[in-house]
């Protein structure tokens, strides 16, 4: 199986690989990784969207298909086999996946088509989960013991991804006798049994989760024998633990700690690119009556003025460091292939911002530095979760830059659950949001389509609906020239300005110098961790 | 007053004048002249204490922070003293049902851990102006004062001069306000002065975990919170707010202990 | 005395119940809901929400919540933690151990070394060393514990590398490691949080003891003892320390709850898996059952502390009979 990371991390690996050193790996190569929130439920379909849970689940449970080397997007030819040894197409609406006959659950049972069917039933059980990404799938059925046939509702270029990557099969023989809603409180949730390169060893509450290599793993014996997920909530304590050598990898490195961390890692800081997108969402509807437009943001000219008044590159770099880029639409670095490898935005233009505000009727009134219209000041609140330091840096800088053009932004730094509730009820003006984007831009329909605007509880929080954008996205999902088609869709979004897109940060990750073959992925970063190697000459006591 | 007490009083007065005068001569505490190149500057003529991660002037933030932190502490102890002494006096003077009921209320207040109440309330309401934060700290701090005042009231009710007042036919309410209440004042003053230190530290702690004073307003606690992220590359950012915090809390503690010695030589 | 004690215990229990009810009411009145906190950005449709609300009991009215909570308490059941999906009692039990370890060692050091230093300072009132001690303890008290903790971590763990930067133990330590290695590991993890806690708290008993000892030292009976030629050490012990015990006992009772919730900030900095960090985490994720469960434990310790202080108070000072 050939998997490679994209671009930068590959270069880093190639430069450091030492063929002679990798002959005899030490017996217990160990990777210690610190996460900010404790992974308490690393079961696919039950991860409740916490990053650490998903990362851990990726080590325990295989996807049927994963991304091939240098994959751009998630089209069918960008996928490569994993739990499925192959797949073939019957017609534009039907795919058949063949499960690798060597695959075993960690208790020794064979993985078979029934497991896939069982998991599919769970994934579509409203008592368990509702994932709109499975919407294009019409039906799933077994063909013999080791194959499943998947029918789709309409043709698309991403059918392998939609079923093969998004679904991580669970062991039917262990879960079938449980009522679906009791799985999270069952013994299985305490001690999951998977089919991935690592098996669950133990969880020490509040401290760590330990995984051990499955030495009989059918895709090859893992060259890392132990993987420890340590919980360290405090970001600066996470940095400290990496510098003292207590942990081996460090991601989400605070900007100001980068030089120190780089020094400790002996230059081993690679950036596989990131799927993170940070933006300030406009509520275009009135907070008092959602059928009416928002008194300030209902006007597209004002939205443009507020965007142009911000020096977004400065905000992005002071907050996320030099590798941060700025987009004009919902595009993280993961999707930079759409725009020839870099994400770019319109520069700030304070003069134009002032003109636009004046045109919209917001003028300086009786010596006050804050603009006003019909006696009402140009004042709104910026809502953001208190849990994230970057949110605060962004909001503070934006507030000052707006103040310079006569806009009064009040900062509402609230606890995450209160922010979530307020956003869900439409009780916000501007919301600083951070999302991790899916590998494919076709996932934009989840948060930016007219259909999702109608659907209660969807992530289209501002109920944004633009028919032209919807049409362009639909075209793009089957277009020959993928970059061009998606460029058109993103350009339409940029023109409509549903949000101020603040940053597409990079994802610098520091790795202890003793590792070779340290491949990182732009999303699902640690998928290849089991293939990392420790140079025997540099092994630490914990590798022995 | 003892020498440490005089030092404490002088320090408190100095800090209070700093909180009043400082902001008048300082730059803006929120302006960010140049976040990319003007951050983490060392002290200079332009920035007496240097600049922080967003190029804001630290002296200005310290001065405005003094105003906010000290005001919150003052409001907190004032509210706690007022509510606490009212409830304490009433509970101590009435021996009947009212008195017992009030004592239950005081006990209930003491039984509810202050940190939980503050965490739950502040985490939920989020945006809270500094004066209201002070009031909230006071409203969670009054039971301790009430217990103290109730004890003093009970003690003074036995005092001969109170008996004399009753014998002279003074109405009970008058005795309570004119004779007993002034007697509780020394203990109240001591507790309040010592409470200032606690209130300052509590505000700093709450701002530290991000539920206290709201940005961009500076408070000493939120300055420490932000500076802590930069301990690796700019440790001096921690110095100014920490020194201010130490001076204020030590001053209040020294003054309080000294007052106790001179006002209540017989207790403790 | 027995009757008084029984009355006092009943009083403590009633107060604790009232406090728990007040806490539940407070938690329910405030905005923010656990489902949003748990589901995160992805959200869920209204039907799924309704199912989850019913399963987790977040759709109950206040009275139903109270009834089911106290019904559960009688069976030793505090409900299921929403964020952990495990019984609250299990989660609390895991966290209580580390917290008690840190808290009890802090109290032990505060009330032995702290008191001894207080007496020492009182016996040498005007020496430079006593003044230095006074200054240090004042600064230790005034600098917030999270700052002390962070500084200690960067100096002793990052710069010097003497100890570990956080956590309770090295979970990679082999299970068959020799006892000495286990002990060294424990100490390496305990040293910094304990130091931070002690530095932040020791000033109070120390200064209180010093003041009390100074005051009793001026009493006629001490002067008389000194005139009789009693050894200074005996004076310090018998005449100065004993009478100063009452306020110390009161302080001890007040501080007993610190065993379980005194280290919120220090636990956060050192990633110590205790009740303090659990409490903060539970509040922020709107995990109502866990907040209330942790609150219950804390309230119980408050009552236990004041009960213990009252009892000790009578032991120390038999003239103070209860009314």
C-alpha cells in the first residue's frame, strides 16, 4: 500500500530518511501525543465530534478506503484501498466493495459484509446519529459474505469517499445484542474492539489512553508498538510537555512558542496543511424577528465595508503565525488545489470601506466617533467562545480596526455551550466560528446551501441561501475540470459575503527528531502513524 | 497603628491614587499601534513598561486595570459588608422565629461553595460589566460577614451598657442601631479590609480562567492570563500585573491585621 | 454533649440538603444546554434532539429533576455524566483519590511546618530572618496559585528538567516496576503541584499562629513562667501554642473543603486529574449531573469541616460548652 503525505511533509520526510538506520526497529517504539480534551468515546458514529475522539478512532477502526498519495479532493480516483481490498463499478449509481479477507477484529473474528451492513444500519438509525453526508446513498446490501453493494441516488464523482471513507465499520458480533442507545454506556465503549493497526490497551481517567500495536495487523506489522494519547488541557502546559520530552508530537502550536518548539524538535516542524477555516459569520436576519433583515448586516454594502476595513493578513498572522493564509470564501488550505495551491483574498481598503458605509447611510453624527443612521449607532456584538485563545486575539484586533472607521463592535466572550445555544436560536450579530472542513468541497452543501437553510438544526447557522451558489456547486460535483468548477462556486460566495473569512491557518506539527517516515495527512492527520519508525540509535528509554 | 499597618495604608492610598491618576496620563489601554512589529517591546520612553502581544501599552493597561480591579474589590466588600451586617444584625437581635430563620439562611449561604456558584453563574451569563461583577462577588461573600456580625451582636446584647439602654426604656430598634451596631463596627472594618485582598485575588482567578472581566478591558487577572501564554518568549509581561497584585493584597492584609490589633485587642 | 452532637449532625445534614437543592435550582435556571455542548458544531435535527433529551433527562422539569436526584441519592446513584457517559459516582471516585492526596498533604504541611514557623517567627520577632519569612509568605499568599504553578513548571520542569511538567503518574511506567521507581515517579509528579499549593496557602496558618503566639507571649502567665526560669522551648509549647489553638482549629474546619476543591487552578496548570479540574470541566460542558454530583461532595465536605471544627473546639477549650 502506498500512502504519502502532501507536499511539505513529504519533503521533510525525504530529507531526513536514513535508509540504513531503519533496518531493525526497537522493540517498543512509542509515540506520546498530547490532546487538549480527553478522548472518552473513540467509537465511530459516537465520537460526538470531538477531535481527539476521531483521531483515536482512526487508529482503532479502519476506513474501507483512504486517500491516495497527492489526492486532490475526494474524487473516486483519489481513493486507495484499506479495509476494502478493492471496489468495482456496476453502473453510475452502483458500487461494490470487496472486504479484504485477511482483516480481523482484535478478538480474532473475521471482518465481513455483515459488519458493514450492521454499521450502516446504525449510521442511519435516528436514535444514534444523523449525518447528512450519507444522504446521497440509497441502499446498502450484502453480496455474499465478503462484499457489499452500495446504490446511490444520483451520479457523483465522490461515491467511493462517501461510503468507503465516511463509514468505519464496527464489530457486529459484539454490538448486535445491545440496544443502539446503550452502546455509549456499554462495556464496549470502555474497551473498544477494532480492526485497525492499534488495539485498545487501557484508559487512565483524566490522564491518558494507551494503545498497543496489533502485531498481526493484515496490512503489515506496525513499526510503532505503543501509542499514548495524554490529556493536557492547558495549551502552555502542552508546549512545556513537548519541550521536556514527555510528549513526542505537538500540534496546534501557539504562535509565540514556535521558535522554542522548533529548536527542541531539531527543525522537525512540518506543515501538512490544515482543514481549519476561521470566519466571522454575519447574521443577515434580525435577531428580534428572523423574517426581517438584520438592521446592519442586511445590507451587502455594509458587509463588504466591514470586510475591507479589516487588515486580515495581519490578524491571521498575529493569531496563527506566518503559515496562515486568508481566503475570500469558505476555503481552507486543504482545498488550496482549487486555486493553484494558495489561498488568497482581496486586500484591506479602509478608504473604500468608509465610502461604502457612507453610501449605506451610516454617517458621523454630532461629533461622536461612532457612525449612526436614523439616530441608531453602528454597533453590534461579536460572539465567540471563551475556550479558544485565537478567537480572542481575532476579536480584539477586529474591534480596533473597526473602531478606526467608526464602527463599535462589542465583544461577547461566552462559554462554548452558551455560544452554541445562542447561535442555534439566531441570537447573534456576528459569530467567530472555527470549522474543520471535510476533504471535499462538495461538503459545502452542509452549511451553505438553500436546502440546509431550510433544515432545522443544520450547521447553516445564518440560514444563508443563494440559488446561484447552489447551482454552481451541483454543477461542480460532476464537472470534468474540478478546480475551475469549484473556483466559480467560491467566487460566487465571495461576491455574496455571507461571512468575513479571517484565516485559513496552517497546521505546524513538531515531531521528536528520533522518528523517521513520519507521514502526516492534511485531514485525519495521524492515519499513517503506525508506519512511523524510530531510529534505533536515537531510541529513548520509553522505546525499549 | 503599627508600622506595618501604616505601610499598608500608605500603599493602599498610593495604589488608589494610581488607579485615579494613572489612566489620565497613560495612553489608550486598548489601542494596537502595530501588532505585527510593535509587539513584545521592552520598556522605553514611549512605553514605560513595554508592550504586550498585540502591541498595547502595558503601563496603560496596568493603570486602567488598577481602576477596574480595585473598583471591583471595593464594590465587592461594600456589598458584602452591607448585606452581611444587615442580615447579621437582624439574625443576632431577634431570638424568635425570624432570628432562627435568618440563621438558617446564613448557614445555607455558608454551605454553598462560593467557587461553584461563581463558576456556574459567570460561565452562563458571560458579558458582565465590572461593577456588576463586584456586586456578584459581594452577593456570594456576605454570609461570612453575616456570621461575624451576628456573633458580635449576640455578644454585645449581653453588654452592661446595652442592658442600661433597655432599662432606660429605649425602643429595641433604637438600641440595635444606636448602641449595638456601632459596637460591631471594629470587627466589620477588620473583616472588610482583609476581604479586599480576597476579592482582588478572586477577581484575578476568575479573569484568569476567562469568566471575569470582559475584553478588551484590562484587569490584573486578565493581564496575567494573557501574559502566561507568553512566558516562554516574553516572561516580563507577567511582572507588572503580578507586582501590582502582590502590593495590593499585601497592603490590605497588613492594614487589616494592624487594625485588628488596635481595634480588637481583646479578641483572638 | 451527645444530645448536642446529634442535634449538630442533624443540622449539618439539613443544611447540606438545602444547599444541594439551591445548587440544582441555580444550575437549572441558567442558560446554556448540555446537548449543544456535547453535539458541538455538527448539531442534530429536532427529532434526534428530543430522543437524546429524553435519554439524558435534560427535558425534565425542576421538580422531576429534584425528585429523581434525591431518589437516586438514596440508592447511591447520582445519574450518568453527560460528557463521560459513565455513572457520576464512578467519575467522582476516580477523581477523589488524586485530589485527596494533594489536598491532605497540603493541609498536613500547612498545619505542621506552617504552625511551627509561626511559633518560630513569634519567638524571634525582630530578627532579619523572621522579617524575610514574613515577606516571603506575604508574597506567596498574594501571588495567585496559577502564577506560582506556571513559574515553578517553567523553572523546574522545562529549564532544569528535575521533575515532570504535569500529570499524576507516568502511565508508561511498567506495571512490574520496582516500588522505589514507582515512588520516585509519584514524587516527581507531586512535587510541583504540592509546592504551588503550599506556597499559596501556608501564609494564613503561619501568620495566624504568629499573631496568636505573640499575643499570648505578652500574657502575665507567660511572663511568670519566664520569670520562674522555664525553658524557652517549653514556654513556646505549653504556654504559647496551646492557647492559640482555638483559632487554628476554626481555620482547619474552614479549610477542610480545600481537600476537594482548593486546587482548581493548580490542577488545571499541572493537569492533575482531580475534583477541581473536573468541576471546571463539568461547568463548562454543562454536564449538569456531574456539576451537581461534584457540588454534593463539596457541600458535604463543607459541613464535615464545620462539624469537625465545632467538635475539636470543645475538645480544645472545654470551657466553651454548647448552648
